[in-house]
C-alpha cells in the first residue's frame, strides 16, 4: 500500500545472479533483507532498516506440448499477475480466470495462496522454485511441500528464508469453469452460461472494478483482515445473538465475513485523519491521505479492538508489515 516510508537501502534485481549479488552485499554489510514484489500486500513502517530487494525477474516458458491434456508453464516471479492470467486465457489455458485483476506479482501469489470467487491459486500450482536467503541454495518445492491453506503457505510463516524466483503452473484442458459465487453466477447465466474462461475473467474484472478501489487512485491493500475461522459452538452463539451474521461453512469450522463484523461495528465509510474503511466494502482499508504505515496500523488496531469488544472475535491482519 502506498504510504510514506523510507528504506536505508534499495535495489531492483532482474536476474537470479543479481539477486545473489544483492544478498551477498546484504550479508557483507549485515543488513536485514526485505523482498518487494508489487507492494500491494505490504505496509511499510515509517523507516525500513536494511535492504529492500525489488524482484524484477521476468519471463515465461511453456514446458511441454499444449496439445496434451495438460500443460506446464514456468513463470518468473516478477511477472505481473493479472497480465499473466490474461495471457494464459489467450493461450486457451483454463483455471486462473476467477483470479483475474488481483494486483501483484506471480512470485507473491503462492505466499498467501491468493484466492477470489471460490478459487485459490494452489489449484493450478505444480511446483515453486525458490532461493534460500542465507545459504544461497535453490530448491524446487512440490505443491504438497508448500502446505497451502486459507491465505497461507509455508512461505508466509514467520522468518521464511525462501525467495520465490519462479512458479510452475499446471493447466488441464478440461478444467470446468467455477462461476459459483452468486454475483458472478448471475451475470454469467444472463449471458447464456458460455463455456468460456475469458468471459468469466471479464465478469470478474467488472465485479472487482465496481467493488474495489484501484490502488493507483486510492492507496489500499485489498482486504485488510482475513475472514476469521471460528468453532461451530462460537458460530451458533454468535448467530443467536446476531441473526444476520454472515458466515460460510469451512470444514469443521465457520468462516465469518470480516467485512460484516466491521460494518456492524460502524467502521464502514469511516475516515479518520486520511485513513479509513472503504465506503463500498468494509473490509478494505484505504489510505487516500497517503499517511505513514504507523498511522495505518494505529487505525487498524482501533477497528480490531472494537470488533473484539462487540463480537469477541479477533481479526487477523492480512498485509505484511515491513520494518
Ligand atoms: C485492490 C486489491 C485487491 C486485492 N485482492 C485480493 C484477492 O482478491 N485475493 C487475494 O488473495 N489477495 C488480494 N490482494 C492482496 C495482493 O494482491 C496479493 O497478496 C498479492 O499476491 C501480493 O503481490 P505483491 O507482488 O504485490 O506482493 P508484495 O505486497 O510486494 O509482498 C507481499 C509479501 O510477500 C513477500 N514477497 C513478495 N514477492 C516475494 C517473492 N518472490 N519471494 C518471497 N517473498 C515475496 C513480501 O516480502 C511480502 O512479505 C489484493 C490487494 C489489493 C491492493
């Protein structure tokens, strides 16, 4: 998210060799390393100590024939996510259409297993290639090694030492479309339910543009909080107290709509000193005043505290804080 911040050191790298050089420089000067992709899921502290490495690794390669019933595509970490999604669809590769228009880079997509409209990126991931920050070893993670979960993976854990350099995606020819999300489904049916992933992508873009502020116009990092998971007992207790509670079953648990909790505590459309929760979508924290990271976090803390006080539910922040 755009906010006022200053790093001690910054470098943009365009190859794995340059990445190695930057890491060696950081080791030599005992600098902490921070990896920057598109910056869409980050809050920078007012001052960032150490070296910010901006990944500009580019390129994509089709591994194997597109005629077979499946195809593998290797993509460098710095490629723009949405442009990549559109490219896959133009090649006739199905599976990522619901994830259209998510800001950021390909390399960051596995980190929090990006998801939208009922699909998570893990469904198309075959392997993840990464580079160990400390000892320089390279490793290719099989999908099962990535331990993907809801907005989570092994790469999101505290102290993750791996820098993702490339992602290998797997696409199957007969992957069915998944337009289950109600608004998407309605628009798709109104067009005659075409079996065309490009149509789904267009509809997803339409819906997102109507609901979410463009980070280029209004600084924001999308959903600022994860939808909290609660036990069945907690869900029943809350549903009795608040019959309009919005929640979805998630295995043995329930996923509460964090946006509804925030709206019901009165924060939707509330602006304080240039920071606020977006008027059209209570889950999105906006920073039109381009305030500092500490002011953004202070505001988020107020929202968290009032949701905890009213519902007894702890919201967990989605963007990463870089200090
Ligand atoms: C308007 C808006 C809408 C959004 N909608 C969604 C949505 O629908 N679903 C969803 O899941 N997310 C959504 N997001 C969040 C965001 O788009 C994703 O998390 C995206 O993957 C972040 O990519 P990035 O390149 O900008 O990562 P950054 O913000 O640059 O980095 C995020 C984290 O990943 C680390 N990182 C980045 N690249 C690498 C790498 N190659 N190797 C190791 N670490 C790395 C960074 O150090 C940081 O910790 C949205 C954000 C915005 C602003």
